[in-house]
C-alpha cells in the first residue's frame, strides 16, 4: 500500500518550488483513501465483458449514495450491446474508448418517477416545474455515479466519465427512448484496463488553497486576486511538469486550455442548446 505523502504528491504535482502537496498529519493510508487519491481516467479497455453480478453491485453502490429527501431523482441506462454502444459513442463525442468499454452507464436526471407518484396520488406536482428539482436530480445523479465509480475502482476496474453525453442531447434521448422529464447528464465507461495500452496517470489538481476557503470566502478582493493568481501560476507549472512526463511537451497550460474551452459558443460542442432541450423534455426551470 502506498504511503500518504506519495499519494498526495501525485495528486498535487510538482512546481518550481517542489512538491505542491499540502502538509498532513501522519495518518495511515487505508484502502478507501488509496482508491480515492489514485483515481484516474482510463481510456484503454480490454474487450472482456464484466463478470456476472458486477452491474448489479455497481448499481447497489450507486443507490447507496445520499439522495435529497430520499426522492432518488436519478436513473441510469446500462449499455453493453456493442451496436447500441457504438451509436451512443457517436453521439457522445465519437470517442473510441466508449465502444471498447464493455459497459457504458449513462446517468440521467429523472423527474418522470415523481411525475408518476403525483398521478398516483392525484396531486399537481407543482414543485416539479422549478429549477430546484432539476438541480436536485443533477446532484443525486452525480453522487450516485461517484459511488459507482469508486466501487468499480475498488474491484480493479477502470472508469472514465463522459460529459459529451450532453453534446447531442436530443439524439441521445431518442436513441435511449428516454421519457419526458428524463435527460442524460453524463456517461461512465467501465471495464478492465488494458495494461498493454498507454497507462493512465494520476493528474494533478488545483492547490487546496484555491478550492477550499476556511470560515469565509475572502478577506478582500485584492488579496483574493493575488492569491488566486499565485495558485493558478503554480498549477500551470504542476500540470506542465505532469504533461512533460507524459510526453506532451507542447500541451497548453491549464489556464490557456480552460479559457479556450469556454471562449465561444462553438467551444461548448453543442451543449449551448441544453437549456432548450431541458424545456422540451418537460423540465420547466421556473
């Protein structure tokens, strides 16, 4: 089992000043921490199908996640049939690893189930017409998916989230025969990692001081901007060092890549219509 210092160093990377990992108390690493801190996106899968019972176990883990008011406002579509998975992959950025993975889970915000409960009890379900309920469904789906992801990795499987499930939301809803008030949010490719392909690596994250404020957000605007500028510069360095080790010497910095990702409507890759599709599918967002 890896020690905590090496796990944190991998997660936060190296800058010109040395390790960017935060100081921590001498805590013994347990299997759960090791799995969480070593998470990586796997995009090279063996074609072997998952063992019987794995999907059911991942589903149980997903359903064990917290859910607001126990409303359970999410559902997932599990795709294993190669032809259907290939069609879904085409709509999700045309990414080959989705086709290669033996299981592609598509997590959805699902308010159709609560619509049915309202019909069962002859109530109008006015609350379903508000942004709050869609937000709840997104949170529920995200928590469930992360549980499934950790469970899969605990079994030695590789995973990769697929935000491109929102690239062509109308077409994907049609392909999956989603009912009204259900929409695909993201996918999760799951399978046995192909150790013969390029190895996935733990990618450094932003410094903790950039992500977690203690007690209050900031003391002053000037202090915030100064500290944020230092954090982003340090992260650009850490990610550049990571990319260098991975053979990507000409990769843009994180701040450059992030800026490009939100620069234009085109950079949203079709997701600019997502609000319109939500309304078409019965998510009123009042």
